[in-house]
C-alpha cells in the first residue's frame, strides 16, 4: 500500500469520525433540551399537585383513620 493511499484512507476515516462526533454532539444537545423541558413540566405538575392538595384540604401529616 503506497503512502499516498494510506494518507487518503486516514483522511477518509478522520472525516467519517468527525461526522459521527458531530452527530453525537447534536443528539446530546437535543437530549439535554428534552431533559430540561421534562424537569420544568415535572416541577409544574408538582406545584399543581400541591395546589390541588391544598384545595381539597388534604394534609400530608394526617394519619389515616383507625380501622375497626
């Protein structure tokens, strides 16, 4: 294998690896956006649950009634 063909092969592999790294980086950024969006949604749901618990008069510290 000549030096020129070896260099071309290495350049080809490098280009492929660069594309793969960029694709993985883009996917990682998108996953972080999704996680942040889900965390905001979860926080909003938790706040809403607390509001509904307050409206219904449910106290978290209340013990359940005894069973007979």
